[in-house]
C-alpha cells in the first residue's frame, strides 16, 4: 500500500464523529478483533462498511475505561465496538472510502 495517507487516531475518530452527523454520512473501519472477557485475539482484520459513530448504550458496561473503545453501528445498523488501539485503517466518503492507515503513536 505505497502512497497511503496516514492519519492520527485522534483525527480519524473526530472525522468519524463529524461524518456520522450527516444524513448519509458513514465510514469504513478495519480493525483486529479482541475480547478480554472471551480471551480471544483475532489475527485477521475485520472490515465494516457503512458505519456510523454511536454513543454508549444504557445497558453497556465496560471492564476497561470507556475511552479505550470505539463505538459504532455497522452498515446493517447493528451496534458494534472495538478497541481503538486495534483500528488499523479507516475510509471516509470524500475520497471514495479509500482505507487510510491509522497511526496511534
């Protein structure tokens, strides 16, 4: 993936929140799945398209601090979450959802 645009994680999260406010605004996210409670760490990227940022649901409880998670709905409207630090790529509508590498350091 030569010539990729690298975005900071903070900027990508802000873009996702702002784009989700638009009626047809959505984004694509690619991340490694991980569950502390299930003792599972995936080695293949999960790619979700048509996503929108969401707030924490009333029945959601987190073992770690909530700011460690990225909360979103997938293209089917299902609530999803992932560890922010495990997000590797995000795509946004202004450039045809081309996946941009996310730098967390």
